[in-house]
C-alpha cells in the first residue's frame, strides 16, 4: 500500500534518525529577511525529510546556505552568535500558547488539524471550521 506522501506525490525519505532542528530554525528566521531567503526552507526540508541529513550540524547548514545562494559569512555569524534565538523562542512560546504540538498544524479559529493530511481531509476540516464559525 502506498503511503500518504506517495499518494500525494510528495517526496519523503526513510528517516532513521531525528535531529535537533533548533539551529536550522534560527537560520530560517534569519533567511526570512533576505531576498530569496525562503529557498532555505525547501533546502532544509529536503535535507531532513528526504536525504536524512543531520541539520543540527553548523557545517551542514552552511553548505545548504551556499547551495541556495545566501551569504555564508552572515549565516556563519548568525549560527555562532545565536542572533535569532530569542525570535525562535518567541515562536515556540506562541505555538505552546496556541496548543500546536506538531507540524504541520492547520488552524482556523478554534479548530485545529495536525499532521500531513489528504486533500479530502483538509477539505472536511475547512468546511467544519466554516460551519462552526458561522
């Protein structure tokens, strides 16, 4: 039987390890302020979920920065100084307050749906939230 990811045509590797993504989150926060910085998110996703690469290692993160064409020297400083630590802490705090326990989490009003879902389930969720909000 095909997995949900296969059914939806989404690439997903056979992860055997979980790696700490904290530095990657801080790097992603930094990249949000850069032209084309959103490319780092796809690179991080592919490295972690498809290629099973340890994104906890600063050298790995810097290679991904280089691959997507962002300034490596700035990224190195961000990782060394933990410049975006407080911003990521604030994101985590907000998630905790909202009850987000996993990714992805879809939220509409008081309704939440956690995890990758087939299109039909997302559609049911949206309709339920619409009906519940009216």
